[in-house]
């Protein structure tokens, strides 16, 4: 709005223009969705509401069962990993046989050297 036009002069003009607009036909012309009136909501009977609630409950049960299945599979995978790790630890010797023989021979050599040194 131009700065030189006073607001007081425009308010009655705008108000009268807004009163003359057919809002329903303007909404339809612009593909606006109609407002649901209370009478339409009241026409829903208990069976429709009950069906909608049953659908929601069924969907929640399906989602819950999927979550439970996923949780059980995850726990099983963790358990399998723990079992596999414990088997690997048990199967893998800390020192292999050759290393153990080498250490035994080295200990015997040191014992013999100590015995020779004491003679």
C-alpha cells in the first residue's frame, strides 16, 4: 500500500470488499478441500470407529511382533558370537608346541650352565 494513503480510509473499503466475496465458490474454484462439518463426524457410527481402532491395534501388534523377532535374532547373533569367541580362545593354544619345546630346552640349557658354573 502506498505510504501517502491513510489506513483509515482503506479499512472500510477492504472490509466491504471482503464481505462481498463468495468464499465457498472461491474455495471450490481454487480446488480447496471442503471443511468437514460436525454433522459428517456425527454420522460415523460405532462400527466405523471400532473398525478403525481395530486396524490401528492390528498394525501395532504386527509392528511389535517384527520388533520382537528382530530383538530375538539380535540376541541370538550376540550369543553365537560369544560362543564362537570362547571356542576360538579354547582351541588356540597360548604357546604352540614348538615354542613350548624351545622354552623347555632353553630352561634345561640354563640349568646345565648354572650347574657347570657352580663346579
